[in-house]
C-alpha cells in the first residue's frame, strides 16, 4: 500500500457522521486519483429497493474530494465542493459500489474531478463532474 492510500485510509476511519455511517472504504489513492468502495447495507436503499441517489452522490463526492486533496497531502489546505453534477445511468444494486475519481483539471485554487461509479458487476451506474475550491487553513 502506498503512503497516500495509507494516509487516506487512516483519515477516513476516524471520521464520524455521514462518511463514517455510509461504509465508505479507501481502496487506492495516487496523486490526482482515488478509488473508493461503498459497502451497501439496508440503510443505503430508497423506497424502491435500489441504492439511494444521495448515497451514490456522497460516495462520488468523497472519492473526488480525496482525489483533489491528494495533490496537497501534508499541507495546510482543505477543500470544499463548489459545483457538482451527476448522471444516473441504471439502478444500483448489489453488495458494493466502486467510485473511480480522476482529476481532469488540477489547479492551485480550483480543480475539476470526474468520477465514474460502478456496481459489483462492473456496470457503470453513474458519472459525476465536480469542482473543488482549495482553502488555506
């Protein structure tokens, strides 16, 4: 496991609230890239018994945020999402989802990340584009 992946795994395991309650796990982090796994549970579903769109969006936003932060790990910088859009292609079902986030436009103050979300059969269920703003702590 590389150092960025270890740092991200350690950071994510200590987060409570939304991220901690949704079973998101870091698979891999490299500069400008993140793979994040979402383990689907009974609380991940909507009333139609498919994974809730908010769960999918949260997974994508978290993966994109880690990808955006990967270029500034170890510095006094934080990020916020300033713009995001998502397209849902098919209902998400199964045991897990994988978000693959890739930096499309890196920057010093703004970065754009695209995320593809796959089910456990490797079918793409959604795709996002997200813009992040870097904030000095």
